[in-house]
C-alpha cells in the first residue's frame, strides 16, 4: 500500500513545475501547457484523497475541473489567435499595451 | 511491491516529462512531453482505483485539449529563434525551489485524519466504478453538472466569437 504522502508530494512537485513554467516562459502556448500541468496536479490530489478517505466526492470534482480546463484551453487559444492577429506576436512580455 | 514499482515509474516519468514541458525551446516538443505527462497521470488514476477517470483523462486531455493546442501551434507557426525565458527567471526558479522545500516540510509534518466516507474499495468494486460515479453525479451533484454544461456552452460561443475574423 503506497502512503498518501507520496501522492501529495508528487502533486506538489508537479504543481510547482507548472507554476515555474507560467512564471518563466515567454511563449503563450507553453504558458497554457503549464496551466494544464497545475490543474492535473490538483486532480491527482483530489483522487488520492478520495481513494484514501473512501469518498466519491473528490472523483466527481475531477470531472468539473476537467470541464473548466477544457473551457479554459478553448478560450485561451481563441484569445491567443485574436491577439496574434492584432499584434503579430505570441510572447506574453511583448503584449504589453496596457502597461503604464 | 509491484504497485510500488508502478507508482515510482509513473511518478518519475511525470516529473521528468513535466520538466521537459517547461525547458524545451520548441513548443511542439513541449506539447509531446505534455502528452507523455497526461498519459502517465492516467496511470496514477488507475493505481488509485479510478479507472473511469483514467479513461476520461486520456479522452479529454490527451484527445481534445492537446489536439487543440497542437492545432493552434501549427496554425500560428511560431519561429524557433527567440529568447525562451522572461527577465524574472532567476527569482522565479529560486522561489520555486523554496516553495518545494516548504511544501515538502508541511506535508511531512502533517497527519491526515478525517471521517471516512462510505465508498470503500470493496463497495466500489461490487457496484462498478462507472456506475458509482454516474449515480452520485446524477443525484447529489445534479446542479453542478448543469452548471458545467452551461460553462461548456459559454466556452464554445466565446471561442467562436473571439477567433472569428473581424468584419471589414
């Protein structure tokens, strides 16, 4: 039987890798992929707790997170296409027209 | 024993390919590394006795979201000669390492206790994984289910409106 802590440590490392990816990468597509990594880390936490606490609620919530992740990816990519059409770049630090 | 070996295999591949997602220069390589990560997360779900979620993970993430990302990637045709990282990369990596240490410390000192639910492994196996999830989803969580369908509808309309060409 694998202890619950192993799953929590795996999810924490995966979440922080995704967080670093969001902070450091310039390409907007890679930033979106890093957000998917963070959402998957949360999913691992939910399923691990549901398994060890004999519950079904965590597994249900993973469905809703997947729904929101799909919606977020679709909207994010549409915004990216629109921004690329208007500015000609996909780098997050060059799309800075609202910067003071 | 074999479960332990499988867990460490899945965990190692997840962490290494997640690192490849954020350090590969070519965004297409990042997408393929993300695919490997997502499929191995489905393996973790199977270890956690959630076979239906593993199937949904492969269908939704590896099937839908990743195909959408690769489609946009080829549509935009980003050149490979560019600066990869933002200016705040050093402080971001430093904060990430500090945060890993903090989280590992908190997890190692915390004791996880709580009341057990009534879905033990034996009960889920006797009822069937998919049946158990479906019964809960359509009784106790019916309202969030409807809200999720509204979210998908809004995302569909929003994506069409945002990506449409402006009328001249």
